C-alpha cells in the first residue's frame, strides 16, 4: 500500500487524484490491495459501419484513437452472414489478428494459403510487404474481432507470415471466478505460443458475478479493453467506483506502471472483455485504407506496386479467390 502511494504521488499532477481515490477504494478489497490501476482516460462506443461487401462491423478503434493507442490501428467487431463478407482485398505494412467468437471464417490468399477458423480460433497474419486475400463467413451467424497491429518501419516490407491457432492451442487459466484465454503474451502464469513482432498482449477475460482482476501491463505500453458482454452495472474498469461500461465499448487506459483492475459488479451476469496492450512504435502513420506506411511517398509506391503487381504484389494480376 505504501509503495503504491509513493508511486502515485511521484506521478503528481493530473492523475494523482484518481490514483488516490483508487487506493482508498481498494483498501476494502482483498486481492487488489497492492495494486493501483491505470485510470480510464477515454471510452469509445463502437458504432456500426459498412465494410467489405455487404458486411457491417462495429469499429471500436479507428484513426482518432491511433495516437493514444500506438501500435494499434483498428479494432472491428464483426457479425456477418453469407453472401456478405470481405472479398479479395490487399494489405501492406501491418498485422491482422482475427479472433472468431461464433461461426467460422474462411481465408484464401494469392499465395495459395487457405483455411477456416472457427469459434475460439485465431489467425495472426503478418501482411508485411503484401497480401491479397478474401475473408468469407462459413455459417449462418459469424462473429468475432479483427485487430490491426502496426509494424515498425524495418518490418513493414518483410515476407508475409501466418500463425494459426486452434482454440486448443490457446492456453487457458481459471481462478477465483476469473477465466483467461491467453491469445498473446502472458497472464495468470501461462503464456501464449504466438510470436509478436510488435510486442503485444491479447487476453480474453470472463469474470463471474462479483469477481475482479488485476492484470499487469508493462509500463511503457498502451492498453485498452473492449467489452464483449456485460450485465447491467457489471463492467467496472480502472477504479472500483467508476461508472459501469456496457458491451461494444472500448475503454482506453492512461499511462501507469501497475496495470489495470477490472470488477464485475453484476449480481447475475458474467462480464467478458478482451484486454489488449502493446509497445508503442513511435513512428509516423500514414494510412490509405488497407495500406499502412510511414510516409505519403511510401503509400504512393504501395498503390503503384499493387496496380502493377510489383514488390510483393506479383500475383495480383493473376489471382482471384474461388
Ligand atoms: C475490407 C479494408 C478491409 N474489417 N473485420 C477494405 F480491412 C477489409 C476487411 C475487414 C475485415 C475482415 C474481417 Cl474478417 C473482419 C474486418 C475490415 O477485410 F474488406 C476492405 N474492402
Ligand atoms: Fe483482410
């Protein structure tokens, strides 16, 4: 407790009030006593918008959050039914992480990769210098998350790569009414097998009514949560007396060295959210749709490469998904 107060005071200024409130409220709880949560600095409701071919996504992170949440570029919660989907389109300069929550998504690319991921499975795709692919739904209802993670300038033009994880490859831990699936990084003593070029933590938490967690996050990293399911009054983030956050909201955490605390204050419903954090890259971001580079000149070059089938887009002229 004492260490926490010293650290809170050393930050001074704007955040100290919130931290001190936090410490007081935590002194009555047992498991979070030694922790001070990062404060919540922004909440964003993920509004519906059209994407792909007839698909609708909830966009939780977009350009307006990119500065606060470097290295993250986009977070979409998708719910898509055939014939809608995401037909042939390119990517360059970043990674896409697709986490299926319900149904299945089939992926095909211009290098002959093909596969379907179902509920609980993850595809961690490094687009690098260039991918053209389609992502199409398999069943009646297909839901999930797609996160875009930037690559540093020296990795933007690397060879594309896939890490595909079946739900059975994703380590899971359970303790005191808290379940965590470790998609990337480490939590509750278990570690994901995913290799993250941009250091990233991606955790899927389910808290039973009354449960709480404190998750450490490296000090220099940016962090946010996205609420998937919450009962009324359930999802409380950052400070135990802050107002509850409902489903389809992004909660952006401010800086701090301890990590984040979350409470499920609902008496009957579970709370499910993903906690995502990453090491900021600190480089300029110039985005043109599915191309993310550091300068406008690199974007112009990318559009030319895609158009003429060069520098990684060689197969663009010949390939169509089946
Ligand atoms: C797309 C740019 C895109 N959100 N969520 C342009 F990024 C996409 C695209 C997606 C996407 C795919 C999945 Cl599986 C989930 C997503 C955007 O693929 F279709 C176009 N046209
Ligand atoms: Fe894509």
